[in-house]
C-alpha cells in the first residue's frame, strides 16, 4: 500500500530540525549540519553522491530505508534553495548539482509559478502554487503504488502532520543542541494524530525513532 512518509529527519535534543539563518553557505541553517552527522558517513549517502565505500550498520539501514519504494517527493521552497520571492533568477536548480538524489518527480511548494525543471537521473522539479493538498494529489498520482516522501523542511513537515496526511515519521535524534531554529514538533500533538512509537534503534551517532499510525 502506498504511504506518505517523512524519513531521515534530523532533530536536535532540544527539538530543532534546522538552525537559524539558512543561506547558501548554511543550507540547514547555522549549526544545522550537526543534525545530519549520522548520515554523512553512511554507504547510502556516499553512493548517492558518487563516492565509494561508506559505513554500514544501523545508520545506513535507516538511510537506505528512506529511499526504498519512494515514487515521488514533496519539498518546501526553503528545502529547494535559499532563493526567496519571485523567481527572478531561474539559474538556481537546487542544492544538488545536475543530478539530484531523488530520481523521481519532486513537487516543490511555492507561492510563485515556475516551469518544471528536468534534471539528470530522472528527477523533475514541479512547482506547486496551490497548497499542500494539491501537491500531495499530484505526488500520489506520480508515485502510483509507491510511497510519497515529504522531504522537508520542518515547516512543510509540520503542515502535513497538522493536516493528518502523514502515515509514518522517522526522526533521527542527534546528540546536538541548537538553542534556536525551526522546531519540528512545535504545536503538534502526535498522540491526538494517532501516532505511536513502533521502533527505536540507537547507533553511535543518533537514536532512530519510527512513529506510525
């Protein structure tokens, strides 16, 4: 059965999933890279970026699971890039170079229309201006029997959670303190939404928690 999932989502001990002041030099905000130190050394991440080797084990298992059976992605505007407002410079095509790691259709939430961008490796970015439900409808149609992954950022994940549209969440709780930034679960009652902790695994770098309905 097709599911809507959030996967490999880093969170600090104090509840933040991005640092403040996102920029070209700090895609995850100031200090935000600390949240993803668990994934950078993994075999999945290294191969995704054209490198060999990489670590196996629990962190790699969860990283790989996040990509399994995904037929479409949804990203917020901030997750796509630091460009704000109207697309006055359409040379920006994401953080990932000519071949992004998605290899599926990707639906980007934005208030400003832009033509689709076809990239190498099967990724096409589609820009959706009429809200989270429209983006999910398009993503589900594109994914078919496969899953839809909500890639972030934190505000986008919160919107889908609050609307009751997410079936599973994987949070990687990293041993880091940010002090400020975007709080992933601010204002969200996971119990009221029907979530339970169905799996938790600790590695050297993170505690992986699966929340499912």
